[in-house]
């Protein structure tokens, strides 16, 4: 037995199971629930069809008891019961017909109370609505008809039911629409209920404006104005229901929400965290040349087109030679990210039931749940673990290779952590001399010998050692866009290019343009240290950082002070490196969480970090041109406290 609205409230549940004797009728079930149904007129349905009290029941039947009903939906055979707000325009579109000379619409609105709550026996409701609409279409020769009924909470002045009917002549359209709404109100199991609330809450709710009234006062396209108005009113309604003060005038909040809706979701932010390769903020900021290249590539480009011959070309050709030139590799290719590079390399150099030998100390998981064992599993290869978590020796690899047929070695750099103390690992040079092909995931894509990067393995070193494929990300210490680099022997790279996964993982034209421009900078290694923003931030000196911090402090005012803290590389690179330097600290009295939140609402948003109850702004990840923007955002945020 399924119970709705007042019946459910009386019973304290919405489903009741009854054991009845064979040959029982609906009347017998009603008698068993007399304490629930007493004094309430009910409509009965058996297995989604209306039924009388003398209808027979059988094992497994579903009986619904429904108080007096209201509600609905249908069309040129469109019907819908939904918990979403009803829109008239989509309904009109459903009944447009070249034969129609008239379209009649109807909206049933919540009135007199702040809101109504509708419950529906949805499976039966839509079936009944479909029958009602179909009969009206046939009886009045309608071109099309549609109806929808909203369930859940329907606020004051919003529609609970909508009907549209089209016909060659207006008389038929009016008559058909009227019959549909009348029949829906009489027959469809949708039950209204007025919530019981304290008089003061009901009074506050009744004072809320209608959605269309607020939307009309907003200067915006209709759909955005309606969305902002509806959200603002819902927030105010929620405050009333929770016994909280109203969050300011409805119109003001609607304008704020409208501004949010009109803003793009992916936005520029200012990174004042001191985390250079902040994964959540897009990792490496691009060099000026790379940004220009990305903008130019937004139009038509010769992505896979040979200008000299007008024949189809390869997108890899735009960076292959550059990567080979910079790393000393025989061949190269790029895919859409570092994890994809490792997956493709393993898939290309192994096969079903072939073995991949990995040190237990390198079976790592990095951000986003990327786990080396799962990558190997996706390739169809079989994982062979060697050594221990802290110590793996050359002899461990040798024993495994001797026991396996056509094995491949996978070496994985510990990008975002380090094991220290009683540890031992095998170098890439030693592994490459064992005779099996070696895939070396070096992680961060180092192409320069800058002092700050000496603890990270370089692409050149692994290529020189003889690794078959060396993989890395391009958006970490390389300082480029998201991409996965693959360099190595001509044979191994050719196998990767020919693998079916290569197309699924291929790089897009915008990332390719940014990568090519970034790689060109590395032809002048000294210039790369200043032209690639990530490298410049890591190498920033005390005098530069102090000057920027003092400028920021002065721009904020006496509430800020310069102190010291450590920045981080981030992005799974150089996890032990601490970049100590000056930072600007904001007053504890401002409330760190509230102040950080206010800065995130700035335009552009300023992302700071909190330490020891104070908001810190790190000049290492700011440019000189951003200092004034940050100072202005802080002044505004402090003024709002």
C-alpha cells in the first residue's frame, strides 16, 4: 500500500505492507487501514489504474491511496511530472504546427499562500495525463497538445501546472485546453498540501515578491533574469524557514547572483599562495610567447596540413624536431597529459600477458587517484613487483628479467614525495644496461640545469642513458601547457604512434601551440630562466621579493606587515624544497577565513593562504603588475569586515 499527502502524515510512513487472504478486495485493504483513512475521502488505484472498492487484489499488487487530487502534464503527446520550475515557451514550441491557426496556453499559479507543496503518484499521473491529452487531441482535432505538472514546493505566483494546445481554429484550441486542465484537476493523482508554519514566518514569506516581478527589474536576458530572481527568492525563503534574518533586499541579492551567472566559470585568478605550480590553479603560467601562440592558434592553423605540398601532415611534426634537439632523442611525440604518456608507453611496448617490472618503492599514487598498478592493468600487461618499499637493488631486477619472457622495465620518479634514510634504488643508467626496454617516467619535464632543479631528473639524462621512452608532464617544471612528452628511440616512439590509444590521447591545437612556443624558448637556456614564469618564480632573489612585498604592504596600508614564510614548488615537484622569503601578513583581527573568502570574491579573485591564523600573500607567485590589483582587493575586503 502506498500512501500520499495527509494519509502518509497520519501513518508516519509512505509504504505499508498487508497480508490479505486470497480473494481479498480493495475494500478489505481499506478496512485494515481504517485508522489512517478515517474522515479522509480517498481515490484508490491498483497497479497504476484507478479502481473501485470491489476490485479484486492479487499477490504482489500495488495499491495507492490518494487524497483529492490536482496536477498534470501532456502534449502532442508530451506529458511530464517534474520537480523543476515550469517554463511556458518550451511548451509552446512543442505544440507549434504549420496547420495551427491558434495556440492556447494555461498556467495554474500558487496564490494567497507563500507556497504549496504537491505530491504525486508519478507513475500513474503521467499515464493518466497522457490519456487525457490523447482524448482531447482526438475530440477537438487538435494539431498538438502538451501539459506539465510541477511537484514539490511551488512558491507564490509560480506555476504548478501548464497546458498548451494548438488547432486550426481558436474555438477548438480553447475547448481542448479547457478540457485538458479540467480533467487533470479532476483525475490526475497530484495532491496539494499547505505547510503548517508559525504566523510570523507565513507573513514574511507572503511578503516575498514573485519571480517575474524581480526578473522584470533586472537588466539581463530573460532566462538569466529569471534564474537570478528565482535563486534570490529561494535564498530568502530558506532564511525564513530556518529562522534566520533575511540576507538583505531580494533585488540586491538577485543582482549579485545575476553577475555570477553572467561571469564565465573558468576565470583568471591571482595566485598569492606561494605555490608555484598550484595544480588547482592550472599549474604553470605560460610565458608571454606561449600565450600569444595560443591566441593565434584559436583560429585556423596548419595543424595537420603541409603548406609546402598541400598534403595531410602530422600534428607531432610541430614539436618533434624541437624535442629531439633539446633532449638528444631519436624521436618524440606528445599527448594530452603526463599520465596519458605513461599509459601509452606501457601499452605500446607491452601487450596482453607480457610483464612490466616495477620497483615496489615506485608503485605510487599521485593526485587524482592516478596509480601505477592501474595504468599497467589498463594496458593489459602483467605487473611484476621487485625489491621493497625502501630498497631495490640491481639484482632484484636481474632475477625478475631472467624469469620473464620479453619483459619491460618501468621506472617511476617519486614526484610528490621522497623516501629518505635507509633507502636504495637503481639508476637509469644501470637499468638501461640490462637489455630490456625501459620506460622512464621522470615526472616534471626538466630541460635546464638550473640550481633549484638539481634534485629533479632531466629528460636529457634518461635519453642519454638509453631509455626506450622517457615520459614527463609539460605543465610542471618545463613551464608549458598541459601535455605529456614522450622522447626516446625511433622504434619505441613509432610503436607508440601506431597504437590505437594514440588518437584518443592526442594533444589539441591550443596546447600544441603553447608547447611549441615554450620549447623554442629553451633553445636559449639562460633566457628560459627568466622568460618561463615558473622558472623565474623559483629563481627569484631576496631583493626582488622584498621589493615586491614592500610595495604590496604599502598599497594595503598599516594593517599589513612584512614577515617571512616558505613557498613551495607544488605540482608534484621538488616536495622537499622550501623557498623561504618575505610575505605580507594581514591582521588576525580581520578573521582569516572570512578575509580569505572575501579575497576570493574579488575581481579578479585573489587566492591566498592561511598560516597561524593569519592570511599570507606571497610575492613569489605574483607579478609586479598584479601587486596593485591584490592591494586594491585587500583594501576592499578589509573595509567590508
